[in-house]
C-alpha cells in the first residue's frame, strides 16, 4: 500500500498565515506574518507539497494574495496546490504564472461548470483539482458562506465523468476543531469512487488521525491547525510517511 501524501496548509489573509475555525472569518487567528518562512520550514523538514489558500480570494471572488504564492514558489521547491478566488481565466492564468503546480476549483465548479470544464480540457486533470467542501454531505461554495443544491456524490460523479482525477474533500463541521477527520465520509467516497485520488482535509488533530486516513486508503491529507497548535510533531510525521 502506498503511503499517504502529507500536505501542510498555509491559509493567507492580508499576506499573513492564518487559520479559521469551521470557515468562520470571525475566528481568524494569525500564526505568522511571513508565510514564506513557514513554507521554508516545511521544506527544510522534508515536506514536498503545500496547500496554499487565499482566504480573501475565496470570499471576494478573485485572487488577492498572488504575491505570497509567487514568493513561496520562487523561493522553495514545494509542489504548490493553490485555491481561493480562482473564478476566471485571468485568475487561473495568474495562479499558474505565479508558480502554482496545481489549482483547486470548488465554487467555480458549481457556479460556472462550463468554465471549470474548459480548464480541465485546457490544463489537464493533473493540474486541476476539484474542491468539494461539504456540510451535511451538501457542497458549500464562496468560502463556505453558501450551501449549493449539489449532493457530494452527484458532484463527484459529474466531474469524474469530465475527467477529474483528484479531489480535496473538506467536512466543514470538522475544520479547525482538531477532533478527528470525517473517516466515515471518506470511506464512503472511496467505496463509491475508487478511482479518484482523495485528499482528506479538516479535523486532523494528531498523528493517529493521519494513520487512520492512511489505513483507509486516502491518497493525501491536508493538515493545518494541528501543525500550528503544535499538536503534531512534523519530524515524526516526515519520518513515518515521507522518508
């Protein structure tokens, strides 16, 4: 069995590294004024991937923190998956020009499916990740501010048929709570869609949570708050899953 990919998250607002709880912008907590330094520390530990989110972009509907992406991509060798505010051809071009290896589209896949499908065709499934942020198994959009009419399985089935290979699925109720990931949800997805590469996101509180996600067969895991709150020893994580 291949080992789960460890993907730390850096969420940005006003160029700073922050975390929210359950996607609530009123819970913003600043962990670093310099996301580049945080990314460099990850790389120095042996991390190879990064999930970089523009939270302002997610809320406003266009990329706001491209300079952070540019600095991290030019100053490290991390493979960066970028999301938040990618809503137009100009946005996605800016993301790739600024150094993203992959772009995650979530809200856009709901609100403008034609455009998302055009990106899949233009850039290929290796460069485009489908973001499925869910609340009670219904897909949420606009920085989790709105719920759509899409059931998760309906959403995944539609886009798998269009060629999507990789998804990031976040259970919003778990996000930032450090109380364990949505194992049942992920198990269900993998049984229903065994060919999708599933990246779990939200709820990871310690290394044992990562082990569980590895055991059930998740392709990757995004870890945020548990790192910043020192609930996870990154060296231990790297030793177990990367080295």
